[in-house]
């Protein structure tokens, strides 16, 4: 198999050198000499050898000049000189034509070179523009990645900052609690101060994924929240009321940033940068400009109202989340109140038990106050005084505890009443906000449905408008065609009238006063045919009306019939245009095949379009042997197939030319030109051998 390179656009873009242009001019001149045109071939035909005419023979045989040999030779020489002059004139004219043709070819080559230079310059410009566009796109993508990573790191920093603030606050509260209880030693104080400083976060220590780090931070925050809740429950069970109030205040302190975080997370309106707002505004402006003029104001009002409702809905959701947090706090306070009531009942029971013990001790003391056997009177009196003092101290302590318990109970009752009133108000507000949110959601849903319905109707109107425009264009085209036909018919009628006038002016057999009009067809027969056609059309319409429903109006029927007739006319017109295009395409392909055969001297037949196999045979080869080529669409190369077993293949006959032009130069056109030159030379030699030889015998 011999491979050849097909001509591509990349090869044409390169500027040819001067040597290449000279070689091309030389090759074109040789090719034109080898394969002249019809006009040139007529001029280059060999001049026939002059044979003696009858007049010359008669002159030779004339008795007057038969013996004058000088006259005969001079005439012959004169004829030969004339023929030489004519041949030289023909050669001169051919040379002038060749010069003109070479000049025109050189001019065309220069124009082609200038055009190629311009195309190369334009292609370089486009390449530079594309490279700049690609670089700008890469820079833009890298900038977007950097901005995205910056936002992620900013979010991570915010979360870790909040995490360490919470941890630091908890450590401070724990330190204060230990200091209040007197359990803060030097070692514990150093451990608490070094606990949060030793865990300072550094961006250089991160080796894992950012998402995993954020997930770990969120889980640690949840664990800390659970730990604080467990600590609060333990404090409620085992500590007294003062510790409970302190823990409640610390819990409220810790819950404030968490509440803010929850409020920020629940809020659906996320803060956007200025660039995003500008992009949103630009997109909205573009969508408004692209909408139709009829629905511009309505769509703008709908969009603005939807945005306003969404903003109000998000604000109400934020308020709802805040009220929900307050309701949770009120429920927590209610639980604390229940715990305080339980503690109050326990204290009351303890007080009753203490009072019972006091009464029993008083009775015992009254019974055994002066029963101190084995003691003196002074010892007995001192012991009695001591016991009385102890009992008074216990009584005062119990009374003080009872007063504190009563005051705490009163405070808890007041706080409980306030919390209940606040909870009732919050529940009412929550119900109102929920109802308002439902109303807003329903109105937003209705507005969205209305907006979608308006968009659908707008699209339908656009499609109908496009269909009407297409129908209008088709009707205009039909009107143009009918106008042309009308103009042709009017011109034809005018011609017929002129012919009729000319005919009427000619004399007839009936005399000067009588005119005979010759009609192409019988008017009576034409009228009968028209009447029959009208009757058939009327019957067909009646039959169609009977088959249709009676509820349909005549206008609808007429419109449908007109539409059907228009569609039928359009179908016939499209079929005629299709047949005309097919006929024009076949004629064009035939002419193109004839032109290529005349220009190249080869008949090219495509046998397999999918495989790209074509047969090429020369018009100068009488054996009708052919070359087999294969065109590869993907690579753009043309391969010459060596079909040795094919009888009609002549690839083996031209191995030297294949090796020279295809193997070394990679030029299939050069190979075909060489084959054409050799076949033309062979044919000329055969014609010379077959042509009869003429000889002139000069009598001396």
C-alpha cells in the first residue's frame, strides 16, 4: 500500500517560496503543452502537406509550359515559402498566447499568495485572541478557587473562635466556682490557666480535610453543650438555692452566643457580597429587558412582591426561632420552679420533723432537767445552762432556716407567675406568627403559581406569534409567486390581443366587412365542463358537511377548508421545489464530473462512500484499467491501494512512478500527472505510427 498526503488547509496557509512558484509555472506550461485546450489543439494541428491540385496538374500537362522547368520549380518554391510563412505566423500567435497565459497565471499566483498572507495574519490574530481568552479564563477560575477557599477558612476561623470562646468562658466559670467553694489550689489554678492556652489553634498544624475539621468542631460544641446541661442537672439536685441562681446565670451567659448562632443558622437570608448583589441585579435587569413589553411591568411587580414576601417570611422565621428559644427557657424555668416546690415540700417535712424532735427534747428536758445523779449542784446548774443555750441556738438556727425557706418559696412563686404570664404571651405571639407565616406561604404559593401561569401564557403567545409570522412570510411568498404569474398572464394576454389584432387586419374569404375569429376550443364545451366541475365541487362540499358535526359553524368549516387547501398548495409547491432541486443537483453533478474529467484527464468513480474507496481511470488509456484510492476522513490522507489480484488494476505497471512521486515526494497529483504524460506520449507515438506517410517527388 502506498500512502500519499492529501491537500489540506494547513499546507495552503504556508507561503510558497520563489523556487516553488517558478517550478509551478514551469510545470503548468509543460502540462498545457502536453494537454492543450480545444482552441490550442486546433491551432497546433500539423499542417497538411500541399498536394498538387488539378489546375497545377493541368498546367504541368499544358503543351505551352511543359518544357519550362524553371517556372514549375519557382511555383513550388513560392508555395513552400508561403506555407512556411503561415506556419511561422501560427507559431508566433501561439507563443503570444502562451505569454499572455503565463502572465495571467503569474498574476493569479501573486493574488493567491497575497490572500494566503492575509489569511495567515488573520489566523495569527485569532490564535492570539484565543490564547488571551484561555489565560483570562484560567486566571478567573483560579481566582474563584482562591475566593472559595478564603470563605471556607473564614467560616472555619469563626467556628473555632466561637469554640474557644465557649471553652474559655466555661473554664473561667469553673475557676470562679472552685474559688468560691475554696477548692482552688495552686496546681488546679495553673492547670486551668494552661488548659486553654496550650490548645491554641494554628493553621500550620492542619493536615487533614477542612470539612472533617469543621465536623469535629461542631461535634465538640455539641458535647460541651451536653456537658453543661448535665452539670446544671447535678447542681439542681445537690446544691442549694444560691448555687442554683449562679448556675442559671452562667447558663444564660453560655446560651446567648449559642442562641445567636442558632438564629444566624436558621435565618434563610444569608449575607452576600457586593459582587453577588451586582450579578443578581445584572441578571434581573437582563431578564426584564428580554421580557416582552406587554408583561414587563406586571412581571417586575410580581418579582418585587415575591422578594418582599420572602424577606418578610425569613424575618418572621427568625422571630419564631427566637420565640421558640424563649419558650424553651420558660419551660426550663418551669422545671426549676417544680424542683424548687419539691425542695420546699422536703424542707417543710424536715421542719416538721425538727419541730417534733424539738418538742420531744423539750418534754425530755422538762422531765429530766433536774435529774443529774452523781453530780453536785453547781455542776448540775452549769450543765442545765449549757443545754438550754444549745437548745436556744438550735431553735434560732431552725427558725432562720424556716424564714429563708419561706422567702425562697415566695420568690419562686413570684418568678413562676411572671414566667407563666410571659409564656402565655409568647405562646400567643407564636400562634399569631405561625398563622401569619401560613398566610404568607399561601400568598407566596399563589403568587408563584400566577407567575408561572403568566410565563406559560407568554411563551404560548410567543410561539403563536412566531407561527403567525411564518404563515405571513409564506403568504407573502405565495403572493409574490401569484404576482409573477399574473404578470406573465397579463403579458401573454397582451401578446394574444396583439396577435388577434394582426389576424383581424389580414384579409379573409368573407370580404372586407366580415371578420372570422378562430377559437382554440369550443366555448359551449368549455361552459359544460365548468358547470360539471362546479357541480362536482358542490356535491363534495355537501358530502363533507354532512359527515361533520351539525354544531360546527360555516365559518369554521370554511376556515378549515381554506387551511386545508393552503396546506395542499404548499405541499405541491414543496414537492415541485424538491423535484427541481434534485434535478438541478443531478445536472450540477453531471457537469462537475464532465469538467473534472476534461481538466484532469481522469474519470473518478466513488464506489463506497462509507469506506471512501474510489476508482480512477485515465481517458488516454484504451485498456480502461484503473487505480484504486482510499480517502481517510479522520486523518485527511489518501492511500493508493495495490490490488494485485484485480484484472482491471494497473498499479503494478507504474511502480517506478509510484516509488518516485508517492514514496519519495508524497504527491499523488504528481504521480497522476506523470502517468498522464506517459499515456499521452504513447498515444501520440501510436498515432504517428498509424498515420500514412506522404512524400514529395521533385522533378529535376
